[in-house]
C-alpha cells in the first residue's frame, strides 16, 4: 500500500498522468504573483509585503521548478517512446514486404 492508498488507484495512462501533473503545477504558479514571477521573469521575490516565511516560499518555488523540469523530461520521453513505436511498426511492415518477395 502506497502513501496515497493502494496500487489499484494508479493511473494506467502515463499521458493522462502528465496532464494531471501539468495542471497541478500550472494551478500552483497561477495561484499567486510571487509564485508566477520565477517562471515569467526568471527572478524570485526578495521580500514579502504580507509577511511570511521566505524560506518556505523559496522551497515551494524550487520544488515547482524541479517538478516542472521532471514533467518536461517525462513529456519528451513519452514523445520519444511514441516515435520508437512508430519506427518499430514501419520496420515490421518493411520486413513483411521483404518476406513476401
């Protein structure tokens, strides 16, 4: 049993899983201007007008950047796997054509 329940609640479709994670990251970034700033301008807030823990803010920003990077890597890997499957199908067709001659 995993942290969030048993293994029966896993998402079988990795593409759907990527969409869900992308939605979570986007909602986090869109929730507040100070969280959007690192993604739009490449800088982080140096202070918080409303107060709060700057270390917690920095941790959340860095975590979201890492999550976004991992999401990007996983998306690219998914694209590569699709291309490899297509190549495999083309190679099978070529092999079938060569066998039929």
